[in-house]
C-alpha cells in the first residue's frame, strides 16, 4: 500500500496509484508519524475476582502509520463518508487498521453441566475487521466493517478449556454443550467525536505539563452482531497527554479499532516523543440497542434453547483508563463498569478489565 503526507509546506508530495494512500516524503525512521502499530488486547474479568458474563476476549491488531491524505482510490469511497475526509495537505490525518478478535461469554457457574436459562449463555464469537479513521485534535470520524461467526466455530470452548484445565487458571468449564449454535456475523460501525474543550497546543505531549480536554460524540452499528446507536463523552487529563482522542478497547463489532493519537503532519515532531507520558481517561456511554446476537432467544448445540436477555446488557457504561507510553511502547489499562446488572437475565457481573500492549515499528 502507498502512503501520503508531507514533511513541511515546502516539501512536494509524490502521488501514487489508486491502490492506497500516497507516499510520505522522507523523514527520520524514528519519526512517530512513520511508525505502524501492533496491538495485543486481553480482556478478562478474573482481574476483578470473578468469572461470569463477559469472561474473556483477545484481539490482535495492526494499525497503519499516519497519512496526510487518502490516495485517489480511497478518496473515492472512504473519503466521501461524512467525517472521513482528509482536508488535503495538512490538517486531519488518516489511517487504516486490521484485526482479529475473539470474545467468550459464560454463565456465573461454569462448573455446572445442566443448562442455565436464567443466566448469560455459553457463547463465543470470532471475527476479523478493517477500520478507517480521519482526525485531528478537534474532530474524529471512523468507519469499520466486521465479519465473523458465533458458536462452536469461534473456538471459545477450546480456549477456555485450555486456560482453565491445562493452565489451571480457573474452574474446569462443564457447560459448553449448552452453547449457542453456529451463526455467521456481519456488522458495520460508524463513530464521530468532537472536542468541545482543549488546552493550548503547547500543553500537549510535554511530560512536565498537565493538559486536559473534553469531547462528545456518538456511535452506531448495524448488523447481526449488534444494532445500536450510542451517545458518549470523554474526558482526558494527565502529564504528557497526546493530542487526539481516547482509545476505546471495545471488541470489534461492538466498537471500532482505533489509535486516535494526533500529530500535525506538516509541523516539526514534538521533541518529547521519547519521554514517558502518563495520563487518564474517563468515558460515559448510553446506548439504545435493537439487536444483540448474544442476547437473543437462540437454539443451543444440544437441541435446547436459551431465552433472550432483557434488558440488553451494556446499555449504560463507564470506562476508566490509565495510560503510560514511551515510543515505541505503550500500556493501556481500562476498566469497563456496566450498570443495570441486578436484572436482565445475568446473575454475575458484566464488568471487565482490558489490558492493551502496543509496539510501534
């Protein structure tokens, strides 16, 4: 794939074919904007002393470097999606990401063989996704296409059995014969955020400066994994806070793969990029959900049926994040707090913690 950007206004941009973004003018190999990103995400509720509802998740992702503009080929379709324009030279940056994701959901009592219709189902999902985003320090648009499957095809039973029995990290699961049947999944997601307050540019990136900003936005998903519309706000604060927006480590399909850290493509690189940065994020989200595959009345592989979960889980959430980074590495810790957990067909808590490890190369 070709790439696009320019080092400064006086540097000419070389355009490429329609196959990808145009190439970037030569920069130092250590320039943050020239680095791609590999991310490994691990979701688990054992860190909260439980093993129920949202049990575990895995994700492997590759995010492109920062581009200054879409290539003519991408501009013809991705660039025409509202919020995903590139503004030409300078301004917003654009990038793509691709990933693989697995999610495992179980009832609270994993050692029971019999069906548990009054709790979360035994179910796993496995899928791949491709996402595109465009953003600066004021606005962000993102779009994602996801495809995968639900049921035994996800490999959830094998993964949990290996972790619990072979590694001895939990009670042996005995109820997977009650898991939901195979089903093909597909979802399209769109998100837009806008920053209503931001510190001055010289407050960002510097580890000895405190910075903060506040954003509002929304996300929508359409498909047979989940169909929903969501409103959200995010507050970021800390020392060495990067420009851009909060990384939300939602499983693909339920959310969008993002690495929305912003660096002006035409300005000198911040000299503090090699120093440690520590910052925090708080997000609040409320969603109206019309369909969720894991929460619908569904047949099970043993010929039974698992009733629907109502109200839908995850309608109201708070995400609290801790982030520490020094190029090329970063660690993100995010706590997902779910509300309305005392009813709706889930005996255990749906809360979980995400650990994200990043390496830029």
